C-alpha cells in the first residue's frame, strides 16, 4: 500500500512558505483537501516547484478551472494537483483582476493544461500568457461574451412571459 | 552486347523525391459514422498517412456548468446523465457522493454495496460498447451484435431499478429512491451466470484473431510518461502500464473492502486498451459477486437511503398523511433545505477514467460553481500525437479504442 505521511499537508505548506514567503497568501484544509492561495506573480514558479520537487512530486494535473468572484471583481483559476507517488491531492488557487485578467500558462509543465486553459479562456476570458493556441474551444468562434461569468444571464433576461420571482430566480 | 546502365534515370528519381510534397486536407466528421459522435477532425494527409490533425469540438456543448449554477442540487443529477451517456449511473452516483461529501451525510453500508453493484454494471455496459465498437471499426461486426444483447439486459436491470434506460437519473442524494425489487436481484444473478460465457465467446472472436491483431497491435501506441503528462486516466492510462485506479488510490463507497485486480497493459496501443477493458469487465463481475455475497450476509434487507430527514425525501405514505413530512418534501423538492457553504472535490473511477466534481457552495440553494473533470475532454487532446504518422484507418481505430464520448467531451 501507499505510504501516507500524516503531516504531508504541513510539509507542502512549510516548503512553499520557505521558498515563496509572503506570496503564499493563505493555506487551509477545506473538507478533506489542502487548499493554498498563491499570488499570481509566482503561480508558475509554485506549480513548477510542486511538479519537480523530489519529495513532493505533484506530477499529475487533475483539473484546472476558472472562477468568478463578482464581489471582489476578480477572476480566479483553481488547479487540482495529484501526486501519484505519495497519493496526495492539493488545490492551488490564484486570482487576477477582472479588467486585465492575465496569468502564466501551465502548458509548459503539463501538456494536459492546453485544452483546460482554452476552456477557461473560453468561459471566463482569462488570458494565459505563453499558451500555444489560445482560442475558443467549446463555444462558437465569433462569440464575444464570456458566458460563465456571473453577469452573463442564463436565460434571455428581457423575457416578460415568465415570472419566477417567487422562487428566488 | 550488354546495354549500359542508365545512371541518369536514378539521378532523375532522386531529384523527383526532393520536390516539395503535396498534402491533402481531409475532414473526418462532424457527422461521420466512424467518429461515433459529433466532432470533427481536420487531417493533413500525405497519401494515406496522417501528417497532422486538428480537432474541433463543442458541437453538442450544452453549458451544463452554467445551467448547474441555477439549479438545486438534486436537479443536477439529470445533467450528469448526459455526460458519459453510455454509463449514466456511474455519473449519477459520482454526483450524489459529491453532494453527500459536502453535506456530511453518512451513508449506510447497504447503500454503498447497492451502489457498487450498479456502478460495476454500468462499467460493464460502457466497456462492452467500446470494445465491440473497436471490433466494428476494424471490420468485425459480428461481436458487436452478440454483446449488444447483454448491454440490453443491463439496461433492463436499470429499468427495473429506476424506470429509465439510457439517461437513468438513478438514485437520490443519500441513497436510492426505492429498494431493489426481487426481479432486479433475479436479473442480476441471471446476468452473472450467463454473461461470462458470452464474454469469452466475444473475446474468442477478436483477441487471437490474426486480422484483428494486425490491425491493433502497435497502433496508436502511447508511452506512460506522455500519458501522464496529458492527464490520461482510466483504462487508457492503465493500458500504458500505470496502475492508477481511483477505486484503489482513493476508495469511495466502501471499495476498500473489495478484492480485485487492476489490469495493466504494456505498450499502450489499441490492443492493450481492448484487453484492459476486457479484463476490467471480468473484475467488475467479480466485484458484483462479492457485493452480492456481502448483501446476502446482511440481516438488514430494507435500508436503501441514509436516515437524514434534511435531504432524503420522506416516504410517500408519510407525505400524504403527515404535515411535517409534506413540508419537508416540499422544501427538498423546491431546493430550500440548508446547504452548508464549502467546497469539495470528489472523484470516482468512471468508465473512461477519473470523473471529478469540483463543487463550490456559498450556502445558497444552488452551487456557486460546479466544474466537471471529464476524462474524455482531457485525454482527447493527445489524439494528434497518437495518430501522427499512422494511416487513416488506424486513426479511426485509435479513436474508438480511446472511447471518446461526445457528451462527456463537450459537457
């Protein structure tokens, strides 16, 4: 079976704080996974370090998805990393401002990030610096909006024949 | 007199070879019988060899992640049906478990076992389609027609449990909507008895068939390193020789109590993917047998949902006769129950690999963000690298052996 070090969460946090100091903005365990919030200036270095460090070996990018925080006017990206070697998962979060959303790409570390970043761009409009082919992937090419942002209406908001206000919609 | 060798001829031929090659562009899809779904491959061809490929996807994109942000939790289950529609119950169970993790509901052992029976049946149905379609694409239609009877039988079992066949919407948050009837158990036992012989027959048709072996061995091979970098999971990764299985690495739904083998391949080619799926079906049968034995040993035959009145629908008799039960029924159906704020990531071993749900709740009636980790979407991007230099007919075979499901790809 796999050797599970009980304080592996602590190990990751200590190593990251030693190396990046204040750029590691927050770390907490949410439900069952360690969740680290990282400043966007160092996100690429953090991911590269987590991928390459001999003790950590987060060699697998499970998933990558965008987020929209309308109340603080920011867009975010959430990375789920998995270390097969240690069977440990962590979640890395970073955010960028809504006006000029730009983050470094992770395709140089994991080729798998290619389409996931395209999807994130497609739905949130986050520009990934250094991405080889950052074009829309699921939506039509001539779409102008970024539909997963909270201000994009799910239905046509001009409709008057439906009144769902009773149900909080 | 012997004629002098015309050396000029060879020189001319060399010159001809140095001329720039002319490539053709070939559109495979969007609607092509060989793509098994609506997606397009624009292939740059040198004769019959593929130089480069570019995929266009998104033809059946239905914005599930956006729709999910406006729906209460239990109404998202029908959306998950339509991800990998060949094994809808797996997706349903994965979603229920995600919500249960967020809500902190404790699930009774019997429900866990019932879920395992259903999930493994769904895995068999999915692998059956994939493997028989590999046969069809290599020109052997017979196996396909044989095993579709068994897939049909599995769908009949679903029908007995939940009333629908393809998009099942099976189960509820906390368990199942009703207990399994005796007919269900009879059908499952009948399936377990008859299916192994048919599976063997199907395998005999293809596995050592000279034509099939020539068509599949060393076709679309992929190394384990590249597969990991590209985020492969499930049978496709295991065919490359990496024994990653979520059921073993992060057991859910009491999988840790079960004994089974994780089959791995060697070369990561089409033949290995076929054989890995083939063996996984046998292991699934074995898991179902163990689950049935465990269920038989249990004295409790009636539990099919968690006893948590906040999220599990009260029984109908109570709803019609009891005011509180009616209120609770209404609150649950309208999605007005308290949902804690928080975020969870839960993944299950779906038929194609790690199916993950990243759920962020802000305490409202709907998720604030729901992201599906669709295994197809992630591994299909490696397709150009896999088919480069292969022939067109091999590319078709590679695609069907990767089991790319359009619904999961486009979400």
